[in-house]
């Protein structure tokens, strides 16, 4: 019997060590990853690899560490909302990050192509919260009533990790879903109507290079079948952590067009066709 107790005690000790190790991982990795991020240096993967729950704790520390450089919270982002991108990262659901004030740049901005450790660009869309009633919305139309604007958005994410790291959903979540910068256009007023539900689903985001050649085109339905589905997912994800959306929050909805590496002396234009009733909306960024 004593041997049984000794074995159980030994097992409990091992489990305690493992548990403390994971707590230490969650408590220390965020600061290390943030240091690499701020220095624009590729980071190694956390060891051991975190679970998604642990990754969100790492993310909280990561955000706290970069807030002095990037400012206050202005919204949230969903990553991996496109099924094809989910396959690349080996997940079946999105992951959530936070947008900070100095991440948001105006259309026409010129920025270094090497703006991060592993800089990329993608066609995205922001929906802006117009009413806190979105927190209690029970249907997509009720959620749309809580949105007051659609904003064209070229996201400029930074994967942070070294090129030999196989990034999965948890690792992406740990670095705040790769949020670094993003280019915004003018807000387009949105109404809670069947017409706008259709517009958000069927508009096309087209990406052009500096020569005016269209590189790729994809519809709003690339975002969880409908952008409002992403709004509801972000809302529910935040609610599970005791956070409510506020009027003015910017919600970045994820990848419409594919993630593409940046290159010096190039420019990218995103054209949104069918989104604004007044005609196509365009935004651009130049990489030096």
C-alpha cells in the first residue's frame, strides 16, 4: 500500500511540475515574443507548444508589452476566417486578436516593406460598431443594426516567428493574430437592410499591383460565408471573456484575399466593388 501511495505522490509531483511549467510558459512567453516583435526580429516558437487557452494568456501579456508603443485598444480582429487559410494553419475555427490605435494607418501611406519580422499584406474589411446593442443581437439582421460603417482595409500582418516555425492556430493567437498595421479608407455608411446583407456577402475585393494588374479577386462571402457571421463570432468570443463591444470599436474580419509577402519598391491597391452604393472604393499602400 505504501508503494501505491509513493507512486501516486510521485505522479502528483510530476503533474504539478508540468502544470507550473505551463503557467510559467503563459506568464513569460508573451514578453519574449513582444520583444522580438518590437525589434522586428523573427522569434522562435514557445517551448513547449501552448494550447489555445495558454496562447490567449500569452497574448494578453504580449498586448500589454506592446501597448506603450502602439497605444490604446480601438477594436478587435478575427483571424483564420477564410476556410482555405484555416487549412493552412490546421484549424477549424477563427482566432481573436486586438487592434491598437497606432496600428491603423490611412490610405496612401508609404511604409517599409520590412515593417515586421515576417511582413505580409491581405485584402480585409472592417465593420465599425455603431451601437452596443450588437452585444445582445440574436439574428444577423440585429447584428447588422449594431454596425454603422464598412471600412475598406488592407491588413499588414506580421507572422513574427522564424521561417522554420510551423505556425498553427495557437501560435498565431499568441502573437495577437499577427496584428501589426493596416490601411483604412473612408467609412461607408451601413444600414440594417436586406440590400446591405447582400452587399456585404457579394462585394468583391480586388488586389492590384503598382502596374495596375489585378492579382486576385475574392468575395465578402470568403469571411465565414458572410461578414456578419464574423461580427457575431468576435462578439461571442469576447463575451466568453467578459468583454463587451463598445460604440466605435473597429472589427477586422480576416482574410478575403490571400496572405502575400511584401516587397520593396512596390505598391498595392485594393478595390472594393459592389460595397459602396456610390461606386467602387479604393485604398492603397506603397512599400519602400
